[in-house]
C-alpha cells in the first residue's frame, strides 16, 4: 500500500451536520462515490448502545447487523470502519470479526478517560478488529502525558494511533512537536493517523505537514467529502486526494467525489451550512468545543466581540465537552452584567394603564398593512411601539422603541434615544427606560429571547389588556419575504426557521390566556402547518 492513505469520515463526522439522517439513497450514493474514487478506508458511522430500531436513513447503528442492512455495498469496501465513543457502547454486543464485515474499530476517548480504556482496547483486539486509537483534542496532552499515552499504546499495539485536532485549533509548531514525539517513540508498526477540523482553515496545510514527515511509518489522513462536518467542517477529501495524486503518486479518482458533492451533498449544504465562520474561529483560538460558538451565534443577538467575551469565560472543565445548560448560564450571566439600577415597571405600568398597544416588528406586514396601521396609530388610546426596528414611514407616530438585541440597537439613531425601552443587556446611559432582560425571557428554548415575545411578556406584566401586532410574521423559506428592510436579514437554515415558527406559535397560544392579541395580518407560523 502507499505510505499515505485516506480515511473518509463523511458518514460519521459529517453526520453531526444533519444528525446522521442522510437518507438511504444518499448513503448508497456516498459509499458508491468513495468506492469508485478508490478511497482506502471508509468510515460508515457510529456504533452506539442507545440506538434502538434499525433506521435505513441513519448512520448510527446498535450492531453490525444494522450496519450491513444500511450499507448495501459493504462487501465492496476495502476497509470498512466504525467509531465508538468510549463509554457509549457495550462491547459485549460487538460480534467477533468472523461475523462482521468491519475491518476496524476507531475508539475515541477524552483525556480524562485515557487511563480507563485498556479493557475496551483488549476486547476490540480480542474480537479480531484492527484498533484505531483516537485521543480527542490531542493538543491538550502535555509532552509527558503524551509520552505516557504512547507508552500505553506500544503495549496495546493498535493498528493506528491518531493526532486528533477536534477543535481545529492546531497550529504548525504544536503539530510538529507532537509528530516528533510520536514518531520517535511509537512502535514502527503502528500507523500514524491525523484527524483535523477546519476552524482556523489549517486542515489542508496541516495534513500536508503530516505527509511531509521524514519517516518510513505509514500514515492515514482523515477527511470528508465537501469538508462536511460540524461547525467549520473537516479536511476536504476531494482536495486532499488531488494533492496525493499530484505529489505522492496517488491513485484516486476525483470525478466520483465531485459527483457526490453535486448530486448528494449540495442540498444538505444549502440547508445546513458548514464551513468557516468568525464564531468557529473564536472557538478554535480558545480551544473549546465548536458547539459553544454555534450556540451563541445562533442567538443572533450578539456581536463577535460578545461571543469572544463569553467563550473566553468557559472554564477548562467544560471546554472539551459542550453542555447546553452551562452555555445558557454563561449567556444569561453575560447579558445580565449591565443590569440597570432603576427597574421601571411601576412607571411603565402607569403609562400603559387603560391603553391598548400597537406592536410593530421588522416583518414585511408592518409595511404592507400601512393603511390599517395608520388607522390604529391615530387613536389616542393606542400606544405604538416598534420592536428592534425603525418604521421610518410612521415618523413621530412611533411612541416608543423596544430594543433587546445589541445588533439592532446599533441601528437606532440618536434622536430616538428619548423613546427607547431597552433591556439590561444593552449598554446605554441615554435611554428612557431599562427593563430587566432575564425577567422577560420565556421557556420556549428556540425563541426564549425573541424580542417580540419579550415585549408581549412585558405587556402582560404591565397588565395591558390588548395588543395589535404587525411585523411579527415568522419565517418564510424565501428570506426576501421576511423583513421590510433588506439590511435586517440574517441567514437561517430551514430547520431553524421551522423550530422558531413553532416556538412562536406555542407562545402566542399561551400568551392569549393573559392578553388579547390581534394580528393586523395573520402570520405564517399561525397559518401554515408546522
């Protein structure tokens, strides 16, 4: 075999993008493309004990029987492998190699578990599989700890030992240091593997550094088609095999991979984007799990410096594994730092007493229903409030502007500061009223800090009897239909739109028990089947 080989992990690591729900036909298309491209190793997915029924559309498997039912062309694959996360699979359920089409098992483990994996390693080898050792976030090991792990590896004698750049944070100097330690201390018969992510856009160049190592040792480089993977994605299979063809006499066929990209993965990419982003760059420089960056950026209420400030506060204990409860705690803590001294509910309650409210959001209906809105704003008994936006065509008819989003606040002109009702996560001394941010959050996770929902909750607290609403339209798949001002648009994938619409619907249904709500135009989340 060639000294440098490729292991494609599209169906496993790429599965973080779509929860491994590729669909049966897409799975076969990906496998077929990889076989025709002459890829050396194909990783077909995860073995996990918590998988129940066989699902032909998903690359998560309870056992090899499920696996071979889903991977139709398993007999044609040279070296078929699957991954097990340490502690998440009962190895007693693993068949002996004679009853399996799997070539190898990749055992991924966190640093804190590195001293507890020996039994698992022995079981995998005793059952006849080629063992791949995958120490997650390898850069977190000190030189002494890495040498200790290598010493253990030499005793176990796995098929391959990996450098795993889990967070895409690895830079050339650290990589070269680890390569030197490993190559000079690891038994020569153990293959050196490299698995990278692309947060710093270093996956391709780092893979080249590994291949240029002056060694006779065999090397495996992990990659995925189109770079499909969580967050910033992985090393691109199509790019790397072309590099091997050019520089290492590789025998890979590029066209089948391009066909998979075009016919199979493009649709997934358009709905569930992966690739470089500022947020994932920040997660890499702080060497923490990319899901933190995803979580904070999807709030759509933070600037990049806010995301960096929050990520910089993640303690070492939580960096390696994402915990949503912990992330939300950090988020709320950060937004609450600037709490106003004057909680003005009493003053607002007096102003809103016996009044009705017209609430104008940034959706298109605020502009399209101008005739009906004009009739409402002329009433002395109706207070008009715009939400995170400026309805310029109404001019002085806007009584207040409610803002809970720092990004939207940046767009508010100074002359309107005297009309501002701000939440306490926003710094501003020249505001009319400040209300407690945390007090206005709701229990619907996907829209817990949606400005419209926060304002309705404020009205409920103020005991307002009725609110007219325009511009709280929900999300259409056509982003041009969502805002009256193109500059207000931001990118959302189809799934996010659906869950936000569902969250809005659930809250409106609930809030109607406390306040009369009348939409100037019925929103999409109430009229369409979610």
